[in-house]
C-alpha cells in the first residue's frame, strides 16, 4: 500500500536549513519587518507535523493551525529587542 499524501501539494524534499532561509516578502514593506510566515513555510511545517503525528487523515486543519502558530512564535522570538546572537 502506498503512503497517504496530504491534501495540499508540498515539495517532496524539505529545506534542510530551516523554514526561514527562503526570501520572504515583508508583511510591512515600509519597515521591512516580517510579521507573518509565508504560505509555503506554513505548508511545509504542516506537512512535517502531519508526518510526525502519524499521517492521520482529517488532521489537515489542526496541523495547519499548529504550524502557523509555531512559525509566528519563532518570528516573534527572533524580533524581540535586545536579543543578541552573541553569548
């Protein structure tokens, strides 16, 4: 039996460098600040969640919402003032 595919088209290979390595259009073009993940980022994260959770049919909406929230949290953490990559 072949594996069940998600209802949305997703690339067969994941970006191994992470979800934010692609060029992203800023949510606020005047400031250049990205406040929302792209459709493709959410789609890829939702697909990975679907795989991790056992490829359960009918879980697309929950996986999408969870993926979107995870990515938004990551964006918010990376934008906090005073955060430095040096330790």
